[in-house]
C-alpha cells in the first residue's frame, strides 16, 4: 500500500482482538474493538488537551519520517540479529490463567520462529507471495536478570482480581522499565479483547501504557491455548513494532472503504481485510495477502519484506525508547547477552494439602540451566526421583518437607522446603465439633490452616473481641486493598454416618463507607479440599455488616455480632474427608471477625456416644424440668467444652469452656427456657467426646 499521513484517531489504534464465539481453530475473531479506548483511559482528562494531542501527532510524524529514511538504505544499527529482552507478567487469581512456564516458553518459541522465517508453514503461503516473505531477524529472549540485578527466569506472577479486567489498572500492578524489557501481561481478560498493544508513537509520552496485554488462551499453542490461537502474540508484537493491519489503521476488516486505507508498507496489497482464510480473495483489485500476520484471518504465516524493514526501523528509532532495548549494554544488564546460568532451584506442585493415600504432582521449575536434578520426598512413595516431574503418594498423615537439588555441571543449588506437604487424616475427626478459638494460640494451628493468597493481612487470633470466652478469628481488613482474598480452612471430618450437616458461626463486620461490598463466604468440600462449593455468602451491602460504618479500626461490642447458618447439604457431602472453609474477599471495608463455629453432623439415630477416655458424663434428673445437674470426672488436667445441642446438632447453649484440673466436676443446667423435647449434652476434651441424651419436660 502507498504511504500516507495518519490522523490522530489512527495513531491511537494499536490492536484489539475480541475473543468471541468463533471456532477454536480461528486465530483471530470477528469483532475488533479499538485499542484507542485503553489509551484514552490512560490519558484521562488529558485526552482532550490540544497541546498533548499535538505532541502525539508530532511523535507520529517524526517516527514516520525516520522510517522513510531508514527504508531508503536499510541500515541496521544493532548487527545482523536484534535481541529483545522480554518479561512475561502473569496476573492471576489462582485460576487457569495462572499458566505454566511451559506455555510461556512455547509462546517465545513461536515468536522466534515467526520473526526469523523459521515457522514450518511459511513456505506454504500462496505462491504469489513466496518471493516477499520477510525474515525480520529478531530474537526474543526471556530476561535473566530483573531491574534490580537479581536472577530471574523472565516470568513473574502476581495474584490479583484485576486479571479479569486486563486494563491499565492491571498493568499498573507490575511493569519493568520499557527501555530495557518488552513487557507482556498474560491475564484472564485483555479488556474484552484477545490481546492489545499500542504502536510506539502512541505511547512515546506514556511509558506506563507501553507493552502487550494478551489472554492466556491466546498465549502459545499448548495447555490453555491452541495452535490456531498461537499467532495472536506475533500479531501484537507487529503492532508494538509499528505495523498497522494490512487493510490500514481501522479495527474493522471487511469494509469496502478499507481499499482506500493505508498500512504504510509498499509490498502489502490493498485489501478490505479478512476474518476467514479466503486465499483467492481480490477485494481491492489484486490478490489479497490473507496469510499475513497482520490480518485477522486464521491462517497467518508471514510478514512481508516491507513489514520487516518497517519493524527494524522502529527498533532503530528513539520513539518509545525502542532503540535502547537491543544495545549490548542492555543485553548484559538483562542477562541475555550470554548463555543462561543456573541461579535458582525452584519447584511447584499441583497442591500442598491432601488426604492420606492421595498423590501430589511436582515439577522442577529451576532456572536457567539444569543438567541434573535429585528430589527427596520424606514420607512419600517414591522417596526419591531424578525426573523433571514426579508424582508422589503419601500414606500417613503428617507434615513433610521436600528437597530439590539441581546442577548445571558446575554449580549445585539446593532448595529444602520444610513443612511443604500437609497430609490430612481420612477418615477425619469426629463430628459434631465446635471452635471458639480459646485454645488456639495462633492460626495456622489445631484443625485450621490459613491461605494468605495476596501475602498481606490475613486471619489471626485476637483477644480484642469475642462472643464467648476472650478470643476470635479476625482479619485486619481496614488496611487491606480491595479485591484481596483470604481463607480460614478446616481439617478433615468424618461425616460418612451423618444424616444431615449444618454449620453455624458468629460474625461481626463494619463497613467504612456504605458502598463497601466485602464478602464472607462459607464453602464446603467432599473430596478433601480438591473442589469447593459455596454454602453461605454474606455481602457488605446486604447482610454482612453488623455495626454502623466505622472509619477507625473496627472492634465489635457484645451486641454487634450476628449468626449465620449454612444452606442444606445433600448426601454427597456425607463423606469421610469433609472439609469447610471461610473465604473473605475485601472491598475496602473494615475488620471482620468470626467466632463460635459449630459443625453439627449426627448419625441417623443420635444416641449416647463415648470415645477415648470416658469421663462418666451424666445428667440428673433425666427427664428434667427447671434445672439439671451435669457431672463428669477427669483423670488429668485438660481443656474441655461442654455444650447443649438440639436434635439437629445445633449448639443451643455453651455451658462451659475452660481448663479443668483432675477430679469430679459439675455444672447446673437451667432448662426453664427450653421447649419440651429431646436434647443432647456433649463433653469434648483433648482426647474425648461424650454425648448424653437429655429429655426436657
């Protein structure tokens, strides 16, 4: 196409490939929202500033003039091959968007093949275009050093719900200097597109907007992506290096008016643009280059020689600091100038908590050059391995370390992680059970684990407020950012003989402003925590707040607590490895408290139960009216919980919770306020549980 001057609107057009409902074999999709929207968000009120718009148009004119001059002599300032350091920022919320390193490596492989005419399909292009297939001669290398000079594998991981936005606010979470790295953000969403970026002139003044955002389902060709979607990143890098679409600067292929548009590249035929692979298309009077990487077809295979020169021109221009990326000093700074060096022994697993008899899958993620490895799995089978991946079965409950030793033939590194794998009992503890946090010094501890997903404030034990006793579980949410997740997770319980399962708990929460929509969820699992289902959700704008809006750090009074109960659970949860957890999602509100958790699950016929170390629990008189005396005997000092339950297993009254000395103990139980019927008195100790049936007349 012929050269022309771009309008400001055209300058803004980067690329956006909307992920809609095309077949998975399609590379790009039918609707293509304009990347200008993102830049307008970045600019904010400045987008209407005439002086700023003039600066952007001047940047465009300067880059275009430089490109024209460069094309005249094809000079290259960086040698025969341009090396670009790249960093992939994976923004995830612990979902499928948290892709494996292998998928990133696959994406880099595809980039390097496409930009060096090494892709296996390049010589299958329509014969008319074989002679102009371009070899761009750019190599992309994952950074080996971060901006602080620390060892890296060129992949970062950040937990954030902003992965579902994929906009500038997500990019603001993490960005490395654009004059040293090509930043690529991988996310669940790319602001409604498959991917987007901005051409150099559009972000010359706005380094914070520079880089590429791409959905994980369009990254590489494996795992969550497909081969048909794998060229989306190639397309976006083309834009990042100053290429327009083959039909010009609109984001709407198929328009007849596109024949009059211009992509500023002389050897790309005029076209209206395609969303399908129509190889004999002649939309503007000549054969269309449908297989071009800058098309929206699903069969792209090539850049033209003219496009290659234009991209190299962008790399030699100072616009958006592209010319600094490939300089020898920067290649040394980012660690890509020499062969990769072993600098970290690192591994991951598909889970860290299982039930006895289950397996954990491990993978060696050491970087950057590993020739040999040795695993050690105490308590597991196998106990050792030398493979990249290992599946290990743990038969006995406990907490186990994992050790990985790696070598590159010269250097040896060891990663010994203690308390890495937790193996829970199956069958689990007996129910019913209560938790008032009085005996817990901290969490994790006892039956409880904590998932501090965002590595900030999380569940702790506090003595500032409680329903009964002096302690409760709390998150100091008043200083947490919105969108953060934290979990308080139980151990396993044997509910296989339960006729019904009910979980109740007390909670307290205050908003800071009325709009705070923090959420507290109760989830349950019937497979040791592999999957979870919500059984209760409390929302800040509906039913979570128990006190007026509070600007300071919220501490509830005795009157500022409420009780919640789980929804009904079917028999699929009557399993031996039942678990439950509380999940708190912050939205700018104040502190949240949880206390007096009750898990009630009884056999079909509830009767008197005595477990290890009977204490001779008795209730007299029985039947009772007015008052009854509960008596039991302890052989040693221990902490006990004495409760009155109804026939559903719900705690009606907490009779006593304390540390008792050896000997005989008794408690008066007032039943005047109870409806006539059947109840149960339950005594729980460190190694006992006894239940006695009580009839109230």
